[in-house]
């Protein structure tokens, strides 16, 4: 239980004006929300602690990124930790009714940052052109692009004309209040 015998504004005291006010509110919210400072991001291959000394014998359910149970029934009551074997989100159902979402990411240091070979890039570029020869559909594509260019110019001209006509139509007539 937490008892705070003042208001949270600066009318009755100057506590909200001090630097300790924001950390106090943060700690109060964590206490009232029963939020633990457990880590939520892990690397693939690391271990997640499942229980502390008070939770011995209580069942913990862990769902892996595929949505399947990661522990057998026996392991759910006895295991102290679980190895996070694959990347994704693990859902942990604690004995106290809390649900946690744990993110598991691959190690960035294991990424391959080598340049892609030129022959691979050439293969990828050629897949976009299709199977037919280069001269078959070239003229049709060119005419289609030219048509859209003229259509966009017409839309621009209509927009400018509408703006000019609208400004003239909605112009404010001088007032006779002078």
C-alpha cells in the first residue's frame, strides 16, 4: 500500500518542481503496477530465468515463437531457466498470473556483411526482365509511359485553372465601412 498525503500539482507544495518528482512518479507507477525490472530482450542461445526461490514448484508456461509450448509439464514445474533457441517472441505465463513477452534476436556480430558478388547481382537484375527477349515489349512500355506523362500534365493544368478560378470567385469584395 502506498499513501501520498498531498496533491500531485504545485498548489499545496513545490514537490512537482523538484528534480526528484519524476523518479518518484516512475517508481510509484512501477510499484503499483507490480512491474519487475526483468530484461525483455535476449540473444538467441541465451537463457531466461523462469523462477525465483519463492516460486519453487509453481507451474510456468512458455510459448515459443511458433506458438507451441517450449516446456514439458515436468519441466514447467521444475526448470529454473530455459534456453532461448530461436529468434522471435516468447510468451511467458508466470504463476502470479502475469504474462510477459520476451524478444529474442540473433546476434548482430554473426551477420555476414560481405559484399554480394557481381554475378549474383547480375542474376537478380535479370530476373526482373522476364523470359522474353528485350525487343518484344519495349515499344508498348514506352508508349504507356508517354501517355501517363501527358495525363499528368493535363491534371496539373486542370488543378492550376481550378485554383485561379476559385480564388477569383471567392475573392473578398472591398467593404464600405470606411
